[in-house]
C-alpha cells in the first residue's frame, strides 16, 4: 500500500532500522530472565499444539496451576505474540534471536506508519523525526533485546496499537468503511497481544467525533466506529470463549489475577503516582521531555486541534490510569504511548526548525540537519550504555543488577549439550531456581528446579526414570541421603 507517496523515500530508514534491530536481537545469546524465557518456551511448545499454550511439558511432577512461572497450561499472556514467536522458531530453530525477530519486524514496519502519521497531522518532518527517534530509542532497543521486562510483548503491542491510531488518522481524512475495518483489525490484534489497552483508539475516535462538528451528528461516523468495535470483538473474543471452555480453571484464575493488578500490588511491583513521570528520561532520553512539551504546544497552536486533542487524550488516559488507578506499577505499562510521544517530539523539533530556518542561510541547513540527527541518534540510543551492558556486563542507572549475565552466557553452552549428556528417561534437578525454563528451551530433556519432594522422585524412579542432580553444596545436602537421586558432573551454574 502506498501511504501518501512516501514509499520511494522510506527504504533508507527501513534498511537502517532493520540493521539496528537485527544487531540487537542477536547480541545476547541467552534468554533473558524476565519475561523472555517464559514466552520463548511456551512459543516453542506451541509448535506441537498451537491452541494449547503449555509451559512445562510433560507434567511428570506435581505443579501449581496458579504459578505462571512453572505451571502447565499457560494463559498469562494472550496468544498473538506467542504465535508470532512460534512461527519464527519454526523457521529458524530454538534460538534466542528467533524469539526476538517478530518484535524486530514489527519495529521495522512501524517506520512508514510514523512517517505517514506525521503527514496526517500536518507535520511532514515530524513523522520522519519520529521514525528516526524510534530507530534509535534505547528503551525500544532493550525491549527488542529482551532485557527489559515483558520484552517483545510490549514492543509488539505498541506497534499494533500505533497502527490502529494511524488507520484512525487516515479515517479522519477519508471517512470510509475501509479505514474503519482496518482499525477494527488492529484493535482485535492488539487485544490478542495484551488485553484491553488495545481498545485505546476506540475511546480516542469517540472523543474526536464529539469534538468535530462535521462528525458530531453524522450517524454514519458512529456506525463506522461501531464497526471498529465489532471487528475487534470478532477477532479477540473467540480466544476468550475458547480458553474458558477448554481450560476453565486456569482461565478463571488468570482473569482474576489480571484484575488484581488494578486494585492491589502484585509481585511487589509497587510505586507512587510519579512512578512513570519520574522515568520520562528512561523512555525518551535525557531532557527530551522538554521537546515533548514544546511539541504539544506547537501541535495545538498550528495543527488540527481535534485530531491532536484525541491523540493527547489517548496518551493521557494511559498515563493517568497506570499512575493513579492501577496499584501495580511496571515500568513498561506506558510504553504503548512511546511512538505517539516521539511524534510530538518531532512536532517540537519541526517547530524549532520553522522558527529559526528563515534566519540562517539555507545552504547551511543540510549540514546542521545532519548533525542534529546524528546527535539525536547518539543521545537516544545511549550506545556506550548498550555496549557496556551487552559486551561487558556492566550495570547502568536503569539496569542495576547484571550478575546473572555471565552465568547465563555460560549455562547456554551447557544447555545445548544436555540432549547428548542425558537420556530421554533421565531427569535432571538443577542447583538453582529459575534455570529449568531456559534449559528446556535449548534441550529436549526433563529438567527441573530444585527441589522436588523425595516421595515424588521415588515414584518417578519406580516408573523407570534415572534421577540426577547437579553438584553444589546446597543441593548435595538436600539429596545426600536420597538413594533415588545421584550427582552428575554437569556444570550448570546457579544464578545469584
């Protein structure tokens, strides 16, 4: 699809963002602890049964269905991200970079969307600047690398929600059924990625109808908005009906558990009302919030106010809800708004350009513009911070605990050998918690965290399993007198 004649010039930034994202997804050869490894293993298991999301399989030991880090049926996230990962794993094998590839592709596809959104709000350069900032966004890069919590889930979600806002903007210029249908498609896909924040555009669309006199009393406009909701429901609801019918116990628990994030602090993820505002530099780059404020002023001063009003309302709803209403605070909850924030930073920079361009000779602007873009890329990407973390395992002001990184890098080498070191009827108990998931991703053997009950091990022993445990003073003391388990010399190192 040609979006406003930008197809000719979009290829250079597409190539650039592709190279940057491909570098990021291959940098760490191991699965990150939170939450990438869980997503990866469920996606890998979906290759055998795409409509049965399973974490630990087979279930030869008892499990707690409420423990999303070690259960059997895994409904902790909707399926679209997992299906996209499964498709990548089917093509490229069980590799960490293959798990991250769908997020990288979504990031690439967002480039023409951002460029077009700039055109649609009357700020052509703003879209290009937003695309440039998205290419080098440190936060987006680290999500794509899986380093930040939720990783590909939040990255894919932000891209799909932004696509729904793009198609709504197209509708504001050409109010037809096609754009309403496409918006509904993206709404459904967003809900299948990360629940109900995916309907964000419906609220913004409704507000726009109320603000704009042209549409306020136009019944057709409301019918087209209704179509958005119907299409989104048709796409997203069947999965909910399916899991409640197929896995009623797990589905009911997950629904209740998700609601707990609103009314109570879950898993110690707490914070005050300024939790997200205080991390503005982390999301955008140091001091970039000043350009964001400038962009908002310029947008309402020069741009189409009703469109900007609806877009800013969508941003505000997300930030206010997760800051003031939701009790659980997780750093990536507001990431879904980042592409729109970058667009307004672009508006601010374009406003600066228009204010000073007439005062300096035109011949200098090509060089000034190039220097500004390079400076923005360096500032927002934080390349020294990236290198220190991924190459030297050094902490930074946003990621302060890197002790597990060299251990994970070592353990991956061991995990890949487990199929040759163990028989299919062997069961390996690791010397630390949180190692089972990664080990199962890289091998096809029965690996469990410490420490299964001795009576359970005796049952498995009587069924023909040979039980081993990796040697470590802590685990040796547990199984020293257990004749059903024996030590084995496999150098899987415990995490701190």
